[in-house]
């Protein structure tokens, strides 16, 4: 007589497990709760009850992060996004709102200032280490969310709102500020006004000579994506701010180049475009990536085909051999 296989226990409504796990968190057993969130949500996924698995993971990510458990919370946040992918959940405002709620629970802790004693320096090093972990964890979550959004219905570059979130967090929390990364995500976002205010804030605390580079980089990034509208808007917004005027940026050759470039791109004026590149070459060469951006701009606005560096190199070799 064959023995019957035991039936798998029926899963209760997700709300029951959410309440139970919340109690474990409130007792301070963060690690124990983490393992339970992962194993219980996996059971709901196996049962094809993806919506409830997502509710459990969302609750767990927010609770862990609210309690300062950044590593645990971000791990659940990433699993939340992975579950969106498994369930093939389409990008929409409701899911974006859920992601935004997780993002807003990531801690924002200002670094200690005016430290000098050895003990204070140790405190600063610990704070810097913790800040780096927070930024890396938030980046892992938002990068995964951007990738999901691009695959399941948002813009091909990913959700503009998510790009803005990432840019904001990196700018406000990163102990080693990377304005190139901040700009990369802002130009893929949908809030040039916020980008402008971020650049103004940066001008107030950057080293001399970094301000015009940051502005030119932002404008050229927009233009390399064919976004002349937001490039002009950003420049107009910057000019409204007193901080911009105080820096005498209108005297910078690089800013003069940008100011000439923007109206040039509104016309069929390739010779003028090339003349500007030649005239301001020394300023453009201050950042090697600028020439690559300008090649992309020439291709987008004037149809100038970019030369493959390898093709050029081999072409020169063949000429020498011939």
C-alpha cells in the first residue's frame, strides 16, 4: 500500500506573517527577522502568490531600514525588485510609489564636522565607513529598480523618477562626492530644476575650477542625449541664482563655449560648431570625456559619423605600408 505524500501546509494571508515579523523586529531580533522574511516570502513566490510576497518584502525592507538596519533592509529591497522581475510586474505609478517609500526610509545622516582630536578622527572614519555602506546599499537597490523599470515599461533608460532618487542620494550622502555620477543620473531624470539647485549647492562648496567643469559636463551630457530643451532650461536656471553670478562664471572660457554652443545647435551650423571646438579646444581638453560628448553631439545634431579609433589606427598603418 503506497503512502500518500504529505500535503504542503496552506499559506495564511500575508498580513498574518507581516504582523508576526513586525513583532520580531520590535523585539530587536533583526537578524532572526531577516531570515524569516527571506524564507517566508520565498514560500509565497513558490506558490505563485507574488503580490503577497511583495507585500511581505516591502514591509520588511521599510521596517529594517527605519530601525537603522541598512544592510538587512537593502537586501530585502533588492529581493523585492527581483520578485517584481520574476512576477513580470509592469512599471506603473503604484509600484513606483512602493519603491519611493522604501527609498525614503534609507537613513540620511550628516557627517560630523570640525573634528580634530584622535578620538574624533576615529569617530569620523567610522561615520565615513557607515556612509559608504549606506550609499552602496541604496545604489544596489535603485540600480536594480532602474533595470526592472527599463525592462517592464518605463523609458528605455529606466524610470526618470528613479534616476533622480539615485542622483539625490549620492549627492547628499556620499562621503566621496562623484559629480559625474550625480550628473549621469540627473540627465536621465525628469527634474532639471532640482539638478540646477544641486549644481548651485555644489558651487558653494567645491574647489576653484570645479564649478565650470560641473556645469559644462551637465550641459554636454544633456546634449549628447539629444535633450537641447533641458540643457537650455538648466543653463537658464543657473543664471537666475546669485551663487552663479558671485562665481563670475561668465568669465570662464568653458562657460562661454557652452553659451555659444546652445544657440548654435538650434541652427544648421556645422561650420560654426567646428569653429567653436577649435577656438575653445584648450578649455574643452580640461576633461577628456568632453571631446567624446561633442562627437556624440555632432552625430546627433549634424549627422557627422564618429570615427572608430581602431579603424583610424589601422587606416593610418595601411597608409604607411602603402
